[in-house]
C-alpha cells in the first residue's frame, strides 16, 4: 500500500513540476496576468481540472515559481557575502555568482524581473518577501564584519538593501547580455562595471561613520 502511495505521490510531484515548467516557458513571451490555466494544461497534456489538484489559480502557480526561482538562493547569497576573504574578493565572487545564475536559469530571472512590478499582487508580494529575506540575510552577514562596529540596525539594513538592489541591476544586465548572445568582451565589461559599482558602495561604507 505504501509503495502505491509513493508512486502516486511521485507522479503528482512530476505533474506539478511539469505545470511549473510549462508556465515558465509560456511566460517567456507574456506576463502572468495574461496567462490562462488552459494554456498551461494544454502544454502539459492534462485536463484543466488537473490544474486545481496542484494550484488554486495561476497566481498561486506564480507564487510557486517565485519560490522556485529565489528560494534556493538564500544559502548561496549568505555564503557569497560572508566575511571570508577581503572586500574585492567578495565583490568578484558576488558578480561571478550572478552571471552564472543568469546563464543557468535565464527564464527564472526573466520571470522575476518582469513580475516584480507586474499586475499580480500576490506574486509581487512573494517577490518582495524573498528580497526582504535576502536583505535581512545580507545585513546579518555584514554585521559580523569588524567594519560594521558602531553601525545601527537601520543603517546596516539600508546598506544591505543597496547591495541587494545592485545585485538585481547586475542580474538584469547579464540577462540582456544572455538574450542577445553578447560577446565575452561585453560580458567582461558588465562584470567590470558591476564590480566597480559594488566597490563604490563598499568605499562609502568604510567612511559612513565619519
């Protein structure tokens, strides 16, 4: 009996993932607010009623895509902004992480970039919640750095927000480069500018208490 339940659970998870994958592919050319569940189920080859066994609505599916796109990145971001290595090493590591993630998951990055200010409120809120988590996690890592001695929680949170915002800008630039199949030289210039911008924030940080 338990074996049968395991097979059913695995099949259910497989169908759920197929719906997410199909939706992500369809969203390459449209926004979530214009996506119909029949489009998604047709792409997967299941009946529309099967959709509701996994998601309450396309908005609910969108929230699941946000979790899929950003939820697994928290540990990686914490490790990247940790106090290991000097500031320049951390900055180079951060830019390299962003570039690699965009190349590996361009559809997810595109979805987040489009829906962050899109028309589906629950998805906007889910993205905002994930980004706030990133900001809090970056703040916690920054607080461990001796340079942060004497900083208030509010100022540390502001600084973390600057870093997270700059990471998002950098991801957007790498996404544009990925989609137009930019040359290695163009990508190198994006990395170079991104590192200089992050270094500028770090320089301001070093003198903030002055």
